C-alpha cells in the first residue's frame, strides 16, 4: 500500500511537470502573438481560480478557506507574484530549455536561504553541492560569450531564488494552514492585484490568442493542483527528482514550436546542476533520518 502511494505521488509529480512545461510553452507562444507579461500573468491566475475552488469544494469544503493568518497569505502572495514576474520573464527572454535549466537551481538557493535565514546547520557536503551547482550555471550561461542575454540568465536565477523563498514561506504557513487554503488565497489575492495594471494594458486578440491565454490559466491551475497533490502521497525527497523531466518537455516544445534546441553548453551544464540539486535533496533526507534515529539511541 505504501508503494502504491509513492507511485501515485511520482505519477502526479510527472503529470504536474508536464502541465507546467506546457504552460511555459504557451506563455512564450502568447508573447509571440502580442500578449504582454502582465496579461499572461493575469490570465494564469484568473482562470486557475475556478479550478482551485472546485477542488476545495470537492474535498474539505469551501469553509476550509477561513484563515486566522491573513497577513501571512498576503506576504506569500506578494513574494509569489514577484517570483512569477521573474519566472515568466525568463521564459520570454530565454530559450525554453535554458530557462528551465536555471529553474533547477532552486535546491541550491533553498540551501543558502536555510543557512542564512532559518539558521539551519549546513555542512560541507551541501556547501560543496552549492558551489558545484553554480559552476553548472556558469557553464550554461557562458557569461561574456553572448550566446544568450546575460540579463536573461539573471532573471532566471532570480526566479529560482523566489521559488526557494516561497518554499520557506510555505513551510512556515503549512504549520497551521492546509494546502487548499494556501493555494486559494494565493490565487484570490493575486487576481485583483494583477487586474489593476492589466486594465491599462488590455488589448484585443484573435480567437487563437485568447484560447492560448485561457489555456495558460487552466493548464497552469491543473499543474499546480497536481504538484500540490503529489506531496500527499510521497515525501519531497522522492518527488523532487521528477522535476528534472521538465527539461525533456522544454527541449521538445522548443524544437517543435520555435525551432530551437539547447546549446552544447546547456547539455554539459545541466547534468552538473541536476547532480548538485539531487545531492542536496539526498543529504536533506539523510539528515532527516538521523534526527528520527537519534531519540531512540
């Protein structure tokens, strides 16, 4: 039974990554058809709201969205929206494969933030992995070579940094709030904030572009729910390696939709970043097991 639950978690995570990779490709397609950054962000959040509400209604019920920590949700929404600006910005500025590869630095930033902000003990194993990971980033970005915009690489790294910050915030919020409550408030608080600048940038589109914008929200919403659901069945250390499948999707979409393949630097640097991230996750699992064993000694 335990094996079945882990399999469900892994399957959900793979499905979530496929959805979010498709969403990134749609964001790039929408931009090519004239849609702006704020516009795509608004539709990402707006069309996800009914999905999140339906999910909560079918599960714990709408009454579960009541919260005593409204301020914490406001802070999470602010950080999440800032991170979304950088995440979508990286997709627009860089080829899909390179933007996706830079996202794999999230465990690296999580380690740094854990040491600096949460005062977590971080040994030389994980610091070594952090250094190796950033070496992989340098291989991919090739600063000074001009093979893709350096500011695009910076935006991509900032996106990963904010994802790591959100992870820390969710760890704190999750002590008292359910997953459904947290996801609901992020979506509900984001829409009115994004609606204000969108009202000044609204523009007409053809039916195909509107369909792409709606698809960004629906597919992104399904991906977010699947991503969240995967953690109900399997531990973080088990599902995180599935995230690296996004490079396969990014490469496929980049080739089919935009005629772009990853550079040889990306093929060399990506495995270095993969290895560092996986090692950090593995060390976190080892430390967690050691803490469980210690009280029984």
